[in-house]
C-alpha cells in the first residue's frame, strides 16, 4: 500500500537527494532539469511535476475533502 506524504515531506526528500548529489544543480543536471526549477520546488514556489517526482520514487495524486461546517447533500 502506498504511503501518503505531505508536500513538506516531499521537499525534505528532494533536499536530501540534492545533498547526496552534491548540490541542487548536480541533482537537476543528473535528472535533466534546470536547477532553478528544482530550487523553486524546494522553496515551495513551484509544484513538482513528474520529472521531479519520479527520480524520488514518488507520484502525485489529488485529494479532496469536505470544508469544515459545510453541509453535504
């Protein structure tokens, strides 16, 4: 069963992967990405796409919830 993680936890994994690669630029180059895009994902300014998530062993799903206090018909 897949484990659901938060965007913060995803950024922690990305930060660790970049550290293992020696730098954000190094990780980005190894994965065919521009370093600035990866940096913006780390800062939470951009959402990660498949090309950022796949090397981390992650995928993306959408989750919807009811708003608190809203009556569901």
